[in-house]
């Protein structure tokens, strides 16, 4: 806005005022206003100057709010939205700290969801919960108007039991602007703008927030709903994973169950046929397992099976697979092995189990295993049951030879 200081006749001055009014009406706030020359006309000029300054301020403010809205709407998750608000709102509202609290479904409690501050040590952490019913926050919800507290130390002196005030004052906060968030007529929570200085907030800041509160409330509600959908989807995926785990794993030993290990054998057999490779399997049996059950009871027998399964699992590569085949028998599928390495793997497992006593039920129990290895150099025409049967025969060879040993059967197509 410019002020013209050259002499003008009253008619010229009135005409200049009319031109200024037309410019303002067309959205041009930076207009030329003639200097006061006649008292009654000068008053009109003064009011025009104030109007132009006010419009210029509002245009600038609206531009900033539009920029903020564009920045904020880029977020989908509530945390992201609030961080964008924190990074953008300082153009309109001064603050050193900002927090968001959400109401419970029955609106009786309010819980701190998020907070950021220029302070190094946050005292009011996410998860802090307080009663909203009957508190000073309830009045904000009832009126729908923001609340300004420009001296929080004085407020705390008058309300010494306010834990939330104690916490923010301990952070260094001295004044605050509390804004209700209302989406589609439903209160959903509060935004807190706080300053380390007293007397930071004025009615102007209330007005600014009321103009954008509806937009922010809807945005936060949308973000919260989106977050709930994401969280629900994550829970469903976790539940699905648990169900898959239960469907494919043995409940006692936590390794693959018979159906799953047979399925993996079929997958590796098809792969070996496709790549022209050999394939080996190992059938393992816990030696004299019935005696553990007869002497110590079935609970100890279960512990023995768990210990053996864990010991063998820890001594296998990730690309080899172990499953409980039935009772005290285990089937191991070797996806990357030849006949010699298959025997070495079986021997390693035998030594791992039989090399030490297992601490089970206040006892040190010596456990051994026997293993039968079956290997097919060519798997063309070989069925999964052929490998299992050959490994089972080799296992019985090991048993007949005195247990705690490994036997081998070569499978020819």
C-alpha cells in the first residue's frame, strides 16, 4: 500500500478513493491512498488504509494456510500428519512445543498420542492418560472454542493437582493454546500449542485456528482411521502367520509336521528333477525312546523329543529341512548335498545329540540317535515315497548294527 502526498483537489481525492475501493474489490490490496487533505475526507482515507492493511494481512495469512494445507495433506499416517503440522504451523502460530491427545470412545479419558518439543527432555510422553470428564478440557469440548493460558506457572499455582500442567511446566512451557479437534460434529481430541514464553497467545491465534480446525480435524480423523486399518491389517497378517505356523509345524517340537516335511520333500524332488541333480534324505530315530517314557514318564519323553529336535535344527543349514515324521522319528530333506555330504551331515547330527547329556527334569539324560541316509544320484522317475522307504530301510540297518550309528542306502532309479 502506498500513500500519495502530492496536492489534490477534494474531487480528485474522492476519485482516488473510489479507484482504491475498486482495486480492493478486485483483490488488489497494495493500492495508493491519497494523504489527508480535508478532515471529513481524510477520515475516509484512514479507514481505507486500515482496510487495505487488514486485507493484505488476511491474503498473506490465507496464502500461508493454503501452503500448510497442501503440505499437511501429503501425510496418511497420523504421526506423519502431526509432524508435517509441527514443521509448517510456525508460519501462523508461534510455539516451542506441540502435542496431540485423543479422546477415548466414551470421551471420559484423553490420552497423549504424540508430542514434539524444542526441549531436550520431554516430560509429557505419549501414553499419558488423564480424565477429561469434569476437567477443564471438558469446557473446551462443550464450547468448541480454543483456550489460551498465558501464564502456566500461575495456573499451576491455582491447580496444583494438575499432573499434565506439572509435566509441561517442568519442560519449560509457560503459555499454551489448547484447540479442540471436532470431526463431523464429533470431538476426537485436542491439539496443544505451547511456548516457552509467557503471554504468547492472543485472540488472533484463536481465530486463525478456528478457520482451519475443521480441516485439520478431518485430516487427523482420516489419518487415524487409515492407521487403524493398517494396524488391523498387520494384526490379520500376524494371525494368518500364526495359523500357517500351526498348520505346518509340530506343536511339541516346533519343527515341521509330517504333512509339511513331506510337502517340502516333494518340492525339492521336483527341483532336483528340473535341475538334473541328486537328492538325499535322512530318517532319524531316538534310540530306546520307549524306555524314557516307561522309566521317567511321558512328560520327560516329550522333553527328550524337544531337546533332540532343537539340537538337530541348530546343526542344519537353512536350506535343509527337518520335520517330525511320527512318534520319535524325524525326516530331514537335504536340498544341497551329494552322497558323501549327506553321510557327513547325518554323522554330525548323531554326534551333536549323543555328544552330551541333556539337562531334563532335574536329570542329566544321555540320549542317542540312529540315522538312515538315502541318496539318489538321479531322481528321474523317483517318487518321494521311494526316498522315504530307502531311508527307513537304512535306519533299520543302523538299529540292527547296534544303534547310535548311521547307515546308508543308495537309491537307483
